């Protein structure tokens, strides 16, 4: 018992630095009805559409003891290890294996509460390391300001980032220990853990560490270079230790659409006053924004007061102040300079989550503020008057910024901020007049700071909103029953016609087509766009399928909810709960034998029906399966067409109306019609069939099945254009009819040389194919250098079709083909990791011997 009490007394402030944010966030969870206290979840935005589905696939692999190399549960197949390294690799995430899939929303909501609380703990540990003799409740308050900063509150749904925020204070504490005590173990271990958990955000930490080291207070020039070698050595060692994850993850991420170099051309995003106002009390956190100049910077008004005091404190050397000021200003300017922001983000665009590196700036402010507080603790009332001046300067800067702010500025924010400054001013004045003791002043300020941070957390999470779990995940059990009843695999894929979240098919671990994630392969995204599927920067969805692409990609089943409109020609099979099962009228396969002329396929075209016709002819010798139909010029409302050419219309609009552009399509003969249009300025579309709404929503850039229509039917397509700064753009429309005889003939040719799958697991496929002539076997699997192909037992060169799909050359006759997958760079990464850990272990043993 005495030992336990002694441990608590020595570490009580660290313990409370964890418990304070933990209890505050759990209280918020109770009030907001987060499971198990209700039906809600904290997992919003991409946490709903991406991360939860990826966690579900990870959960499935952990439960089944499957390897982490590859998965067919999305994107036609994907490098699971690369995705795992980007989203899932934190050891803390292993806790999901203890719970059933249905509880993942609840588990992850509370896991990220724990992760945020750990951010408070590690921050407090760093502040304690600054001066262990003077630790008090202030390290709890400043740790809480880090854990509940508007950055972490606003971006907390990025659950895979939180370990990087958690490790930053330990990495900086480790650097202090490396330089001052010549012990790099903490630095190396903390940086390794950060790299292991999320290499992308850790890249930003590493950039910061270089700047932090360059501006560190080195005693001598020699020490700068000697310690620099140690800093570089331990940094490289931490990367080696994580090599088994970093190397394949890096090679994978460099194949994505976002890996393309695209340096910004603008000099500034906006007004610096707008940025400064984001520090203020009462500012709502942003969760995502298309404006890359947006940011979350709140970390306490007292923090800003003590940062100003830091630069006025005579005890802190002017050299140190200049270095910290340079670093702070460089970070602040980076928020408003597209080029610097692009570099900070790993030479990537920000894609709706702006200024992801702001956590570095926030922790820098907290470090300076805490150093300022240490001056007060050491020198007492001699410096108190400077605190009052700091309050005055801050109040003036708040007023000036509010006047220069170019965005809508809530006067309540100004009132809350100035009121907080006034409260701190009163406390400092009482301290200066000896009404309050130093200990009393620190206690009151710390409590006010805790109230500040807690209040902003409550406000922030209420602004973030929550997800109603039953609304998005209520069909999980029924879809599992469908999976159990119908045999699926890479050769018989199953997809949802309309997912409630973008990656819902991955959540249900269906062998599907859809992929929305930062690791989506760029060449596959481009190819799926060419084939007529909906795509984005890092996504391709099962929206835009035709009979040919369904067969080509092996889609055997479609799932529709009872509220969904069937926009396919699949045939009804079954109903389980609210889920209707439809089947492809044709048999499917994961691969097909093709003519060698398929390599000459011209796929880069804006007309997906033409692209499919070309593939039909080049690969199978088939006739055109689609015939183009001319469309008439659209009717317009608050819109003027300035140019038109063969279905392409250049327009200018003056307002956003439901019928800005309306296409009338009379059906002149029986048949199945498909429609496709490209138009980035189209906000919403409604398609009417015989004056009744057929389908509506975001229908841009995908093939749309209009139905098996009869002569005399009528189709109307109404488009609402965006009302934004452009108010102009281009819409290109294509109408085509399906030649059913040509499609049946094409199906027959495909089935003659279909790959007969005999064995399959998550990273291996084995089967046979009978070729009528020398050619190639195409697989509806994304091309990846990690694949090894054996033809009749002999390793054969792996090729790609359209840079996107896996294929291999084979001769005429019957062949046995086996595909095996190991992520590119994994073997080399394992060697690096083993070597790194051997070096680290030897360092630890040597340190231990010296201490004995």
C-alpha cells in the first residue's frame, strides 16, 4: 500500500491529465447519446464512409486469422497491408478483436476518447519534464488544452491520426533527453511508434523535428554537429524499425491519384486576420472544408496570454525567443501559403481536410506558454505586471483582428474572448497586489483554463454532430444472411446498388467493386472513369455498370433495399428482411482469355460506350454492343448555351434552378437505353420516365440505365447547375442503346475462354483457362507489382491492361494459372525492421550495462 500511495503522489498530475479529458469526453458521450448510452456514434465524415468499413475488414481478418497482405472485399481487390499501414496499424486498434462486429461503432467511439485522453497524458509528461520540481495542476490544464484543442476536437474523427498527436510530446521529450543526457531511446521509440501508427502524419512531425533541431538551444557549434549526427542516426533507426510497414506503404501510396505532383500556383489563401481569429474562444471547429485556408487553432485564451508574456520575460534569452518566434511565424505563414502547405502535406493536396499540421503549431504555443508560466513560478511577483500588459496587448489584437476579418464574424466569439481575457487580468491584478498567492494564482488560472477547454469541447462536439448507428448499420445482419446463402468470391462479386456510406460494401466484407480511400490506385481510378463508373480523386464506386462491365468485372449479385430503385437489368432472386437480391442473367468469372489485340485498346475517351465497344472488338472480336443516339439541344432556364458541338454544351447560368438545363428524349423504338453525362458544374439531376421520377441525385459522370423502354415512352433529364464563383461550364451528354444480340454474342465469346476458378483465398487464386489462340488472360484485379503469376508451374511476366488490370500472356490450349500476392517492398521491409530492432536492442543493453 505505501508503494501504491507513493506512485500516486509522484504521478498524480499525470494521472489526472489522462482522467480529466477522459471524464469530460465520456460525459459528452452520455449527453449526446453515444453508444452504449444511446444510438449515436462519434464517427462522422470519412470515419463513417471509410474508416469503419476498413476496420470491419480488419476485424474479419483478425477473427479468421487471415494474413494482412490482400483483400478482395473492395475495389476489385486491394493491397490490404498498404491500407492497414495508412489507417489501421496502431496496436491500440487490436482491441476490436475482443468485440463482435456489431459493436465496432461503440468500441471505436470510446477508443478514440482513450486516445484523446492519452494525448493529454503525454503532453503533461512533456510539461513535467521541463521542470519536475515545480509540477502542479498547471500541467493538467495545459495537457487538457492540447487534448481538447479545436484541432483535435474538429479532426478527432480521423482516429488513425491521434497516435501521432499522442507521440509528439514524447518525441520532443526524447529529443531533450538525447541532447542533454545522450540517451536517444525515448526519442527513437516514440518516433518509431508514431511512424508505425500513421506514416503520413508522421511525415509532418519529421519536418517539424528538423526545424526544431535546427532552432534548438545548442551550447556550442561542435555540440550542434555531434548531436545532429545522433539525431539523424536515431531518426533513421526508428524508420528502419518500422520498415516492414513503411516501405510497402510508401510504395503503395505513390501509386495513388493524389501522388501526382501538382504544385499550387496561388501565393496566399486569404487574410491573416481570418487565421488569427481561429484562436478565439467560441470559434466552432471545422471537421472538413473545401477551403484549404480554413483551420482549427484554439488551445486556450490563457495560452495566448502566456505566449505574449513569454516574449516579455527577461529570464528567457533573446536568442531563444527569436528562434521560437521564427518557428511560430513560419508555421503560421504556412497555413496561408499554398506552396508551403503543399510541402507540409507530403507534396499532396489537402482534399477537404485543411492544415493537418496545425497540431504542431498548437503544441509549440503550449510549450512557449508553459515556459512563460515557469518564469512566474521561479521569479514570483516581479514579472506579474507583464502578465497584465500581455492581457492588454491580447485584447487589442483581438479587436484589430475582428475588424480586419473578412469572413462572417460572430460577435459572441469576441464577447467570450474578451471576457476570458478580463477574467485572467483580474486574477493577475490580484496576484500583483498580493491578494493572491502564487500558488493560488496558478490554481485559479489552471481551473479557468480547464473550464475554458471543457466548455469548448462540449461546444465543438455538439457542432461536429453524430451519426445515428441504426440508420446506417441497421441492415448488417440481413446482409450477412445474404452472404451466407449465396456463394460469392472474386469470380462472383456482390455489390450494393446504393450504399448508405460510400464504402458500405467493404463494411459488409462483400467481394465488391467500390473503393473510397487514400490508397486507391490512380490508374484504376482513371480506368474505371473511362469505363463509365463514378470516380473521384481517391475513389471509384459501383455506380455506372453496364451488362458488359458487370461481366468483365465478375459482378454476379446486386443488393437493393426495398426503398431503392432498381437501375440494372439484373433479375430478381430473393428477399431477406429489407434486402432484395438480384442476379446477373449471365455467368461471371474473375478472368477471361483475350486476343493480343487487346493491348492496342484505346480507352482514353470521354465516351464510355465507345470505350466499351472498342474493348469488345479488340479483346473478343465482338461487334459494337452500344449504338449512339443523337440528343437534341436542351431547353434552358436562367442559363445560356454559348457553344454546342455533338452533345457538348458550353453554358453560362445566372441562377441555380432545378430546370437550368432540360433534355427531352423521345423513345422511337423498343430497347434498353443508357445515358451518360459529364458536367462538374451540375449540382443535382432528376430523370423522369413518362413524367414520373425514375432516379435523382448526384448522377454526374456515370452510365445510367434508363430501362427496357417501349416506343412512345419519354425520358426527361433535368439538371440543376451550381451557383458559385464560376457560374459557367461544360456539359457533355451521350445517349446509347444496347444491342442485345451483340451482347449475347459477346457473352458467348467471353465464356468460351473464361478462367475457371478452383481455389481462392485472400492472396492466392488458382484455376484453369482454355485458349482458342495465343493471347492474354485478363483478370479483373488491379495491376500491382506484388502479384506473382505461375502458368503451368512456371513463373511468368505479369503485364497490365490499360495500366489498370492484371493480365498475363499465354499460348493456345489449356493452362493452369496460379496467382500469389506479397506486397511490394514487404520482404525488404522485414529485413530493415529486423536489423533496426537488433541495433536498438544492442543500444538498450549497452545503456543498461552502463547504468548498473
